[in-house]
């Protein structure tokens, strides 16, 4: 008989005699030994990680640009904003226009 508790116990490392949990365990052991599946999984993981990192970099750049706009609006000089934000001078100058 399948119980959710037996599955959760299995996930926590507690062995189970429940047929469904034994089937899951058998598949887990098969996947652990399957080199092709592991390679495919790692490729997908790397792709996803790169995608997430790209999104973080884009978000950081957008936030920096927004802060630069705010500092310029407060009357800071283009040079000061460029130095403080590590943005290229021409990028900060483009925000003024």
C-alpha cells in the first residue's frame, strides 16, 4: 500500500517495504549508475545555472542603471556617478540625454 509518509520517510533516508517506495528506490539506483542520464542531467543543470547567472547579471545591470539615473537626478556629476557605479562614463552620459 502506498502512503505519502512512506515516501517522505524514504526521502529522509528511512528504508521502506512499501511497494511504490521500493520501485522508486530501484529507479533511483538505476539512475545513479546510468552514465548517459547523469551526463544529460549535468548538461541541463549547467545550462540552467548559466541561464540563472545571466538573469542575475542583467538584473544587477538594470538596478545599477536605475540607481545611476536617481543619483543624476539628485544633481550628482556624471563623473561621480560613473566612478561610484563602475559604469563606463559614456553609459552614464547617455542617461543624461
